[in-house]
């Protein structure tokens, strides 16, 4: 069962993978004919995500020590992505992301951290500046 750390909060909550993956399905039902009915997606994503296992090299700090790690993305968007790290990181922390295929580097910020029982840290990140071509994927289609 993963641990979800929200924002910079010190509170850690354990949630199941099923709850993590199907959280939107559990939200209250939405009646499209009733404008007062809550939206099924109150927090829409800024950009479309694509499942993509792209090699990256990540630079950062963990426990006041620098780290560098080769990993792959789980999914990406024009504004960031999601990947697994061995290093312990926290929301709001800055990283340097290097696309191994293009050798392009961009600073990014961690927006979500999920710790797994296997010792990995799942990390959602966003670029600090617009970079729609960083992944060499056309997200406009």
C-alpha cells in the first residue's frame, strides 16, 4: 500500500493502489443536466498525459546530500511527468531533469510524492518553465 504525502504537510496517509488509481470514480456522481451538481473533475489537469517509458537522469538532494539517478518516466505531459525514484524527496523540492535521448536538461519541482512499500518513491513533477518539446512528443494531437 503506498503512502501519499500531500503538499509540504508532515501528515502521511496510507492508501491502497485501487483507491489511488480509481479515486475519481469514487467521487460523487455528476448530473450533466443539473448545473448545481458537482463536476466529476473539479481539478482538471493543465495538460494531457501520455503513458511513456522515457529514460531520464535526475539530479537532486536527499537528506542534504546530492544524488543522481537513472530512471524512466511512467507518464509525461507538456508540463511535467511522473516517475519512480530510489531517493527520498519531498513536495516543493526542485530537481534537474535530463532527457537521456536528447541531452536536454530542465529544472522542475516536485508536486506529488507517493512512497511504496517496495522502497520506491513515485514522484509527480512539473517543469519550472514551459517546455512543450522536452519529451519530443506532439501533445497537440
